[in-house]
């Protein structure tokens, strides 16, 4: 792996880079735990999800900050997408998150998405690679045609601790689709049992995992910008955390990034956050902690992080 390690990166990084990212999709078990239908309709955003995304975008903008959104292409089939156009018009970057929320690590066509298990005619006769490629390609197209938005980067649905390491085929496909970076890695860390108080060792494990969530360059030249733990999915859906636990962990992680001039790529879903954090406390907390750090840290979109990685890459002799 041709990685720019965290310590090598350190002399170049003048500031910690913090990203706030929102994946625009519906999430199973929200707003109530019995709801599973979203697995088949990831892009059919409900009203509170759209409102939360828009309101968070306004809160960040008022503070002079950006949120990096990732859009599932099927969102663009909805009758009204003014909210998304408004978000883009405020200057927030919006990336590609595939059309149907397909799993790029799948090895069989029907494994790519639940929708295709119920409706196999949609993928009939196509290979796994063809389905994934098409799902990415038409999302870029839909964003451009329907909303006038140029896709800013690509995030894989789901994350993997293996990232796209050894998957030069997918790396190359993303480069061919015009992406300079991908956000696909989610590092392993300890978890608490559902519904129990997370212990200090769990919080510590999450902070420690940030070292495995620093950006690096793949052999193909594609840049990886991992998702930083803990996501809202891991905290609220999987572990049943309460908001104060989540805020504590996020604060610890942002502070680690600031102290170490590292990267923190916060990941959440408005479809979960409108239920778990209706007052936008997490977004406000991140903005506050970064502001208090003065010139030691900045909130950026993921393309700015990729740019920093490119500058710090020893192989790049053009600098
Ligand atoms: Zn997703």
C-alpha cells in the first residue's frame, strides 16, 4: 500500500482538517426501529430528512463553514429537489453516493442492493462490475441534469476496514469516472453492547482508531479519505447510544485531530440525526471546537483534504 503515513504527513499539515459529512439517504430502523422498507428505497427521502439537511446547511453557512453532502442518485427522482439546489447554492459540496446505494465490494449481482433482490429484472444480464459502474455513472448524470450539481467526490455506501486496498479495478473505474478521491474506509474499533453505557475503553478505542482513518494514496493515484469513527449508525442504531455519549466521542475525536494536526471526517445521516439530535448539537459542537482552536484547525470539504494529501505525497515531483 502506497500510503502517506500519518507521521510523514505531519510536517506538511499546518492545520488539522475537519470535515462534517452528511449522507443523503434513508436509514433502516428510522424513524422507528420497525421500519425496514428504506433498504429498498434508499433515495426516497422523507420530509424531516430533507429539512434537517437543509437546516444543518444553513447553520454551517451562518458560521462560515461547509458540510460535505453525499447524494444517492434516486433522490433526484423526487418531485421537488429545491432543498438540494439550495444546499448547493450555499456553497456546500455534494458528492456521488451511487444511485441505489450499491455495495461496491459485492461479488454477485443480486448482492449489490436489496432492491435488486426484490426486482431482479432491473439488473438482469449484467455483471456485478457493470451494475456498480452504471449506478455511479448515472448518479453523476442525474445530479448534473436535474440539479446542475457537479459531483464532488465519491463515497462508497457502507464502509470497509479493507477500503479499496487491492481493488485496483474499482480504483481505476472511479478515476475513469472523473473522481480524484474516494471515501470508502471505516476502521475497526471496540463497540458497546446495545443499550448499555459505553465504557471508557470504547471511547478510547474510537480515538485510537483515528490513526487508521487518515488519508492516503492508492497505487493508482486515487486518494482515500476514510470515514472517521464513530458514525451515527454505529453509535445510535447499532449500539443504542444516547446523544451525550455521541457528543462526548465526537468531541474527543475532534480534539485528537486538532492536537495531532490530523484529519477527522465526521459521518452522519440526516435521516438518523433528525431523530437522535434534533437540535443540531453535533454540528454546532464540531463548529465550536474548531473555532476555539483558532488557526490550528479548519473545517473543509473532502476535496481540500485530498489536495493536502496530494501536496504531501513524496511521489509527486510536480510540487
Ligand atoms: Zn450511505
